[in-house]
C-alpha cells in the first residue's frame, strides 16, 4: 500500500500564466505540490524521480494532463518515446539556446479532460502521433519539432481556425509555430532576427525563454 495518510494542507500556487490554456500550469502545480509535501511531511528517502512519478500519476488521475511534468522536469525540448513511467525520452540538442525565444499568445481556454477522456479524440491523437513520432526520432531537430508539431495540431483537428490562420502568417517568418496542447494558445519559436516580426503580428504576446530543468 503506497497511500500516505496526510493532514490537511493548503498549498497555494502563483502563476504569471493562465490556467487551462495548454501551458502546463497544472503540471507545474503537481510538481510543486509533491516537492512541498516532501518538505512538509519529511520524506528524505524519496528522490526527485519518485516525486516526478507521483506528480505524473496525479495529473493522469485528475485528468489535467498526460505528461507535461516530464517536459517540465527534464527541461528543453524533449521527445517522449512512449507513455507512462519510467520516462523514455530523447532530448533535442540545442546549440546556442540563448538566441531562441518562445513567443506565445493565449486566445482562450480549453478543458484538457474533455479531450483526454474522450475515446474518439484519443484514437485520432494516437494514430497521428505514432506516425509523426517516428519522423521526429529520425530527425530530432528544433525545426523538425516545430514542423511536426504544426502537422499534429492540424491533422488531429485540435487546432482552432484562429490558430491555423495565425500559423499561416507566422510560419514563413519564424522557426515554426503551432498550438499549445491542449489549449487555445499559439506558440512560435523565434530568434533575434525574427522576433520583432512575430511580435508585430500578435495582439498580446508573451515572450519566454527555453528552460533547461532543475532536479534539485
């Protein structure tokens, strides 16, 4: 029995980004919660991978995500070769990562559970992702990642018409753009050379950098 009987705790999270928009906030909250609980109840024997597993299971059971915590834990751009735990991943090698920016714009919310608990959506997602995953593993570069991410969003039908229209404008002038999963949010990979052009197209852009992970 791996269940722990805990006292009542209120763990409050603050986020500069909105919840329910495909930006992985629920995954960040799951990770933050397990790390804080370890501190509060004193579990020195649990290493960071065990905490990651708890956070991952929590997300799946709560219907808030299927693997965001993996990307947040390992950082950078990762390729998950399969579902579940332990994580089977490949990390994309990024040269001179400081020259890159991730520009996002939130266009609205979408309930993650309405997708991942729907068998029709899951079948369509799995069928599309299996094909694209093999292509990504054969050519694991940032540009191919962005290209296939766009194809995935379009071919599954998950991308809204507004997202697709913006992608038509942004793809030619950036390193690639797509829809954040699973939300009505667009994200574009930019460099110093094209970020101003990308920002000029969007109404309320948010500029982010690539996070490389922290396992402490």
